[in-house]
C-alpha cells in the first residue's frame, strides 16, 4: 500500500511530540513493507532537513503563504520569486523564528487554509495535488491533524482516493487564538468532516473532545494510540540516590515548566531530599527565552542551579542519555493534552511518570500502570506526589516494570501500525465500492 503522510514541519528547535509521532509512524509503515512517504508543509521537519533540491519539496512554504495571506501584491508573484521564498536558506531562517509556531495572530491564515480552494493558498493546494498525481500518487492520504482539512475535499475529488485525518491537540491551537475567531474555526472544521473518510484520535479522551467540537459521526471516528519502537530505548532502573526529576518537552509556560521548577525547589528544601537533582530537556523558541531566564534566576537566587542540568540534544541516542539516571519524569502541561509522547518514551526507558490528572494523562497512566497522577496541577501538589513516590522504592520499581511491559505489548508501533493499516484498508474498500455503485 502506498500512503502519503502530510505533516506540518516545525523547524526542530524543540521537542514536538506530534512531529515525532508522525516520523515514527512513517518509519513503522515502511518497516511493515508499505510504500509510505512524508510531504512536509509550511516548514521542513527540522532545521537540518530543508530541501536541497526539488525532489523533496516543502509544500505551502511558510514565507510564501504568509506573504500571500497578508499582502495582496504577493498573490500574483512570479514563479521565480516564489521559488526564492521557498528555498532552503529562507525556510531555515523561518524555522528558527518563534512566530512560526505561535497560534495567536494566525487566525485569518488558519481560516484561509481550511477554505482550501476558496482560500488564498489555492495555488499551493493545486501544486500539492499535481505532485500527488504525477510523482507519488498514493492509495490513501493521511493528514497529520484536522487543521489541514482544507486539503481533503480536493485531494479526494481529483485523485479519487480516501483521506484519513489524525486528531491530536487541535484545540490547543484554536483555543490560543483570539476568542472572536474560535467559534468560526470550529464551525468551519465541522463542515470539512464530510470531506474525510476516517478520523483517528490518539486517545479515547480526545476522541470524545473532538466528537463534540466537530460533530464527527461515530462511524468515522477511531482511536489508535501513539506507539514507539521499544527496542530503541535502553531500559533503566529508576535512580534513588540521588533522586533525579526529569522534564522533557518544550520549555514554556503552557507545558508547566515553571510548575516543575517550583515543585523541585519545594522538594529540595526538605532535608530528606536535599540531594535531589533536576534534569531538563526539550528545547525552546525565542519566545520562551525570557521565561526560562526567569526560572534560572529563581534557582540561582537560592543556590539550587548547581543541581540542575540542561540537556540540549533530545534526538536519537541522546534521548537514552537523558533518561539514564532519572527517578521519574513529569511534564505538568497546564491544561493537559491529547496524549503526550514523552510519557511512553519514559516508560519505554523504565522511567515512571508523574502527571496532572488532566487531558489524556489519567487514561495513559491507567492503561500502562507506569505512573501516577495528581491534582490540582500546582507546584505544591506535584511536590507532594514526588515526595510520596520517591519514598516508596518498591512502588517505583513496580511502575517501572509495568510501564515497560505495557509499551512492549500495547504501545508498540508494530501493533498500532497494524491497527492503522486496517483503517486504511476499510476506507479504501469503502471508496472503491461507492465508485462501483456510481
């Protein structure tokens, strides 16, 4: 089966669970013998893999669509100028800018993208369609998220193939926008449901959220959780001497970075945990630097900074180095999220998680047995739960074993990819039968 995965690039400056999910899934499809390939939109998948030639284009180049959306003059720009703005050096520069990952201010752009052929990016959509027709015509197209639904109708109509869309954290993007746009965006996304053959949510929790927000019929809604390749991860015993708390995500306010820092300060102020350490990774954008500097100054003021380690590299083998020596991992996202890849990466490494009882976190913890949850999502509550877990070494060890076992059995990419392929086969067969009837 040939599968085209259309995914937003992000530049690679921070840990992006959605992006890593997409990358891992395509690799798993290839390992299973399918002709899967990725088509990035907006930005390259990382700052290191900007296209060097026309063989691996970035569609809907971020600079071009921004200019066309905001300045009518650029909607008629010559092809040579579009090529310049979509070149590797320009995209590399854009990938490093914080605004490329910031929802606020992109309301009109998001609406235009959802309008598809009726939006300001119709030329980019036609370019993508032509590429799929003449270079890589697939059996099915898989959209990384529902914010790309503006592409679905024309892909399905012109190529005669089904379109599947993942559902993960679209609400985070929409809810970060100006309130006056939110209702319009959800209504527009709901309209586009008819253009999609199947939706695949990453958790039962998020399937329920998006079913309500987008009026998705039960017949189109599926749940396939995120998986990893267990063999990639070195298995650790949770460290206790000294206790080491880990954080792995983009280091910003929304992901609860300040909650972790304040909980660490409170825990370390207890004489029983005076040797505790904090290990931080996940990267940042330029938007995040002032916020992170405030946290560093806070730690410096009480002389705790010497027990804090910032890990710059969080890709590939470096991730095994990050997990080595941890006691637990916590990423206290303030509003929760649809899944949280870092949880299963930690469990695959033998490291239990401590997460707020928000979003899909309780679901993942319950299914795996690889961690605990706490409430409310405050530094005091997190510090109390850290203390409770760190004082129970046998429980910590059991969570380590349970989590790793669950990853191997239930969150294994091989198993989950098989589930996704069954959905592809179903929608392909369904579309073929409709064509025969017509």
